[in-house]
C-alpha cells in the first residue's frame, strides 16, 4: 500500500485532520502559556522576554515553519473534506434530523473552522506579520509586543472580534479534541469518556484564558 | 395502551424512476388503528390507491419483524421514525396523533440512488461486504463451537456489532452520507474474533477502499448514525475501524511480490 493511498482514503484524510489538529492543540498550550505572562503585572517585562525567546532563535523559527505547515494542511484538508462530504448528498431532505442526532458544533466544524481562519488572518496581520517583517524575516530587532497589544486592544471592535474568535475556537475544540482521539483509534469507552471530559475542560479553559487577554487590556486590568 | 384510530396527512416523496426528478405528494389516510405498524398504514393507503386505479407508493420491506434491514423510510426527519432503536416496520402508529402530518422521504445519499418513490438502491453495501466481510473456513464438518476459546468481552462486542442489519439508516442520518457505522460494525464483528484474524488487515483496507469507491462521505464523528441506528450499533466501532485501518495501512508493504 502506497503512502499516497493511505492518506487520500476517507479514513486517511481524517487521520491527517486528527494528527494536525492535535499538533495545533499542543501549539495552543504554548501560545496561551506565553501570553498569560501579561498578567504578571510588570508592565509586560515577563511577556516581552517570553516573546523575545520565541522570536530570537533559529530553532524556534524553523519550528514556526512546521507550525505554518500544520495550519495549512489542517485548513486545506478541512475545506476539501467539507466540500467533498457535502457533495455526497445532492438532493437534501425536506425535514432535517438536526439536533436529534448530533450536536450543532459537531456538524459545524467547517463553519467554525472558517470563522477561526478569518480570525487568524486578522490576528496574524495585527501581530505576527508586522513583528516578523520588522525583524526583516530573520532575527532582527522585535517590536514591543506588549505595547502593541495594549494599543490594539484599546479598540472595542477588535476586542469583540477576538472574543468571537475564541468562542468559535472553544466549540471547534470541544468536538475536535475528542474526535481526534477517535480518529486515531481510541475505541475504549472508558478512555473515550475521559478524553471527552478533558477535551471540554481544555477547550473552555484555553478559550476563556485567550478571550480574557484582550478583555483585560481593554478594561485596563493590565 | 388504549386503542384509538386516527386520520393523517401523509406527505410522501414520489419519483417514477432513478432518472426522473420526483416531488412530494400529499395523501390523506383515514381510520388508521394505533395498533398498526407504519408499513401496515402504507398497505392501507396502497390498497386504496390500487382500488382507485392509481399508482401505489413503492417502498422496501421484507421480514416486517425488525431483523432484515429492508425497510428504509425517513419519517419526519429521522430514519425509521421517532422511536429509538426501532426499524420502520416495528414503528407503530401509536407514535402519532390524530390529525398529524407525516413527511416520508427516501434515504438521501448519492451512493443510494432512488429506484422508485421510497425505495433506494443499497447494493453499494453488498459490494462493501464482498470486498472483505468474510472469513476463511475449510469446508467439511462444522467445527465445535467451543474449540477456540474467545474472551467474553470480545465475544459480546463482536455480537453487538454483528447485530447490524445493513439498513443504511446511518448513511441517511449522516450529514456526510458516510457509511462508517455500517463498515465499522462489519469490520469490528470479525476483527474481534480469532476466526477473523487471517484477513484482519486486508479486510479493513479493502472494505474502506470499496466504501470510498461507492461514493460515501468521510466520518466526522458527529454521532448522528449511532443515535438513529435501529440496532443501536456503538460509534466506538468507528474508532476501532480507524485503529484497525491505521495499523493495517502502516504495516502493509508496497507490493505483494
């Protein structure tokens, strides 16, 4: 069996989604951890030090390319799957099963993912792109990201977009976290219910902490 | 439960053949007994239509005792109607009230093309079974059923998966028209037993390949299939198939030479 056959089968495509999804989840842990340094109440000193660590080493910059690849594969494969799956039923139903069979967020992964993608484009254009281009795409001098956060999050509409982005992320993760493990073959019900609970906890906590960052800055808590 | 009769409005999908377009037609049925099955209610309607010289509504049915998997109506937005763990033939009219309007549609999936009215072509499932849903046995006398010891938990899980009647409700309910609950039940029921071991890897690979070829969608673990399955097949079987597939695919060689 060829690798291309494995990863282009319906199960293989889901494996790609699950593996990249879990990789992106691991990135969220790093991202939320570093950003939580804004609450050290030291005018961003600790946060900027952590941001400097992430922006001043070739090792991490190479890993960043891997992260980009993870994002791109997850996004492209997700969109392809969404369109392919939709094309399997040309004539729809008059009355839909709706919430009687599944949760709305489980059925809306494509939509939630697209909302997160739109958020991601705004987010990268506000922080990552200006910072990296300021560095000349190598290891040049970085922007003061803490100051940049404060300026960005002084606008109410930006804060609202970020909170909505985190809301989409939360529901996307509630389904995605446990679904990834099912796709990887965890079929033991004892573990599945545990993974489901951990997934809900993870999704809510991570999304809430992310959402609190722009809110804290807007309300002047940091 | 007390017996009662009811008058109903049926909104039924009528389609001459696979090539024609099809549309909903409304029928009124009167004096339907609450003790009738849903299919018997359709029998009453069809008797009347035949007597009036009209075309009866075509629908699939066979055993009418909930074990063959032939009946396949999508009733008020749910495969096999409102009752949990029930086939259409075992759905009784006491599930409805006098004056109800009931919308009846065929399974909708491109892999299950409509043959006529409420009948769909489910031979795609037969071809998936042919691709790997078998075990190698020697001909001759039947072996002693207890010759090979089987762990109780595996035997139970295998039996639960083997309860799948291949009706296709999972495909009908799935937003992706995925056949994964069906295929995973067939893969699990043999993979969990020692008798299924010789073809364990080729089975899962071949059945998934055939499933994709038939035009079913990919599973996104929404759980709609499990919720509507008349035999209450567990979605954990899908996770088992995923694991079986991954292990088989990773350990498979490039060629057979």
